[in-house]
């Protein structure tokens, strides 16, 4: 039987939901078993090994706590025939729950064969016989005291002096002594199932060792499913690259269809209990999350700078803007109040009630990897919804940190889930345009190009792309059937998702809005901004210059509210020299450098897009006052990136 070194269980104020463990891949068999066992305890059931072929497969089932059926078949007396009595179903077949771990290409892959149960969850894990097991330390003490001549009752009395909550009996001590004498037992087999104390509403269990996604290099960004960070089973992934150094920071695997369904299932199962949670309880969790973000703000800021490229100052201000939204979400107790009006027609009162929708989803862009998630999930979960978050594949790290802090704050399992993927619609659009203009290897016909852009029907171009180096990532995706249906389409088409919030490019926004609204979803689509500045003749020059450069060059101009046009009322002659002088004084460097005013663009395509716009302006007759297209920083040409971001 499985056991985990988890101690001091006091129970959770919420009824366990008996969710199946989220699927994933693991370094070894023991890590997979530990993952299933710990998650099962948090959900009110215990798992045991039903079948095992140590180097190939392990099948885990639900142990209902020693409840057996009638293990002997009845003999029909009237028949007079002698029927051999055979064993029938044991506790392993009482519950249909079953999950399978298989070794594939060096990794152990967990899949759920049947995630349902036919019994109620254990209200107290101490009710299960497995809770009476000894820890490894206690087994060693039993061995030492036995060799010293102590009897089982004396051994048990001494063990209870150090552990008053020990549930074992002298019979269990006799069993251990017998197995120690026979030499067919190892200390490692005797682990306890006594779980750990949790914060209110939080059932997340820490593992005793580093998870597999942290052990790899570069680390793989995990999915968050049902309160567990699990590595994806997908073989296709994208490199997250530091724009300043071109070093691979991490890898983002594409969430498989099975994992996406598991996240939806976890969110759907968590919704009933979460919507019935007191508003003040949800509010306290938001206050705690705000406190934890302020505690770890330096960690979040550094992660933003490494993955997105913006300066530390810009990243710090981004987190502060996100905290302002989170502070507003802390006021849900007042914001969720309905309305009441009495005697509208004679004798009739009217009232309105604000109720949570259910499972909601958010799709984020790369330019504000911390602020945009904080726009989305705090409001959704504070209102009683559960949430599926899809971070940008270019900068997913801040979302993972925020999710960790949310669980530390007390957010229950399944309320917030994270999946990964890419918006192939917009990226193939940009990528095809780049290749069509710069690479003779790939010159699609107008019909083929239209098919790629309109329908995301990528398989017809697999052969054409196979010899094209920048498209290796795309070709990998095409070979993986789990990635044929991209994550954005999956979110739009999922019936259990009731509302979607989106922030990205105008073209992708229109596509998502049309597809999701056609499926009857509520859609909040943030895109299509166009910002300009108007300078009046009496404007203060220093104040205006500071404002213009903050609005135009902040985050390297990669934000929706960045100004791309300045209108000078009364003429611009007196301003042009000052603008050029101020632009020359900007310090361009890696965002991690404390004196940097301007960091690198997120990708090669972003830089090339800016260069094309500049050239279009020159071709149209504009005067280029200061050319920054070939800036070199520390012997590194910022615009010469060697990968194609997805």
C-alpha cells in the first residue's frame, strides 16, 4: 500500500471533491506514485498499487479503507454439487477508480483510466487503516527497542511519548517485528499516510522532492491542474528566450487535449463549493494574495525582465499596476451587491442578484505578463467563478509565480488552473509574411496562404516547411496530433467555459470574439488601441518631454497605450532638436542593468516590424531625424536574433 511522509493533519473546512490526479510525466516511478498518493489524500481517498511491472507499468486503484465484499461465493445447497469456493471482489474492485503509469521514452506517463468513485470521501484520513502505519524513523526505533529486549506494549508506549497521535496498536508492532525477523522488509516500505496541516481552503500538498519539471534543464513550464503543478505529456514545446542574452530560460510544452480536459474537469468540479464559499472568505484570500505579491515583488519583477526584456523599473511599475486591480478585487463584498426597488408597479417589487457564471478563461499577451493575469483571474475567482488561465508562451513565468502565491494565500484546488499553447492563427500569419518576402525556399501560392491564415489548416504546408530551419518548431507541432487543435480554439469551443477575457493583437481579438461569441460565450476582448499625444503651445517643455518618452519608449513601445504619433499645435520646429537630444541620451541595455532606459524587443519579428514601419515612412517622404535600427549593445546586435518565436 502507498504511503506518504505527511504529518499533522487537522482536516480542511471544505468537503474533499475526490478529483482524479492531473495527468503528467515524471522522472521515475516513485515520483509518479508519490504524486498520485499525495493528491488522493488531499481529495479524501487513498490509493494503492493494484498491479506493477516495475520497469514498465504500474496500475493504481482506490483503497476504500479495508471494506471487503463477501469474499466467498455461496454454494447452492439444492444442486448438491460440490463447487469450489473462490475468492471474489476485494476492496480493490469495490471502487472503479483506476490510473495507469507507463514508462515511455525514459519518462513515466500518468493517465487516468477511470476517475470516478462510488463512495463518499473520508472526512478524516485517520479513519483509514493506512494512517496507523509507522514512519521510517518509528520503524527504526521499533527495531532498536526490539533488540534491546522491550515488549510490544512497552515499545508502543515509548513511541507515543514522542508522537501522542500515533494510532498503531501492539498488533502492528508484532507485525513489524515478525517481518524484520524474516528479513523480507525494508524500512522504506513503512511510510505514514498522516497528512499535513493546510491553510483555510487550500488542499495543496508539497512534495518531498523537487518535481520533474524543475529537475530538467532548461526547466519545463508546468500545467496547473486541480491544484498540482504537473509536467505536460506533450513532446512539442517552445523555448522561452531571454531577449537580451538569447539564452534559453525555459521551455513551454503544449498542453495536450487530455490535459486541457483535465483542467476543465478540475475547474468544473471546484465550482459548486467555491461559489458557496462566503464572500468574506474569498475576500480574505485576495487580501492575502496581495500581501504575498508585495513580499515576492522582486522575484516577479526579475522574471518579467528575463523573459520579456523590459527594464526592471518598467517591470516593477507593471506589478504595481496589477496590484491596483487586485486591490479593487478585494472589495468584492460591496461590488457583488444586487439591486432592489419596491413597489415599481403597484404591489410589485423588483430585485437583481449577481451570481457567478461558472468556469471562465483568460488568454494573455506577452507585453504585460504579470499585470494582464492580475486583470483577469482575481476578479473572476473573487466573484465565485473558477478560472482557466493561458499565459503568453513567450513569458509564462510570472503567471506561474502568481499561481503559486494564490495557492499559498489559500485558494482551493481547481479554482485556478493554467494551460499552455500558442495562437497559431496570428503567428502563422506573421511568419508566412516573413518567409514569403525573405526566403525563396518557401513561396506558397495565394490559395495555400489563404488556407493557412483563414483556417489554420497547417498540415498541407508540412512538407514545404520541413527543410526550412526557422520553422522547425512548427513542423514539430504538426507531427503531434494533440496540438492540431490549438489552445485558443479549444477554449473558444469548450462548452463548459462560460466567459473569456482576452488581450492581444487586433486580428487575433476579432478572430476570438467571432468564434467564442458564436458558441454563446461572454467575451471581453481588449485590443485595437491607437494612442496619440497632443502638445499645446503653452506646454512645459521638460514635463512634456518626460511624458512623451515615458509613453513612447516604455516597455520598448510594446504596449497598447504606447503613443505612436505626436501632434504639436502651432508647429514642431522648436521641439524637434529637444526630442532628438533626449532620444540620444537614452541608455539602451539589457533590462536587468540598473541604468537601462530601454531594453530589447521581445523577438526578431517585433524588431523587423518596427524597421519596416520606419522604412515605409521614409519611402513615403518622412524625414528620419535619428536612426536606431542598427544599435549594438555590448558587442551584441539586438536585432539579430537566431530563432523564430511562436
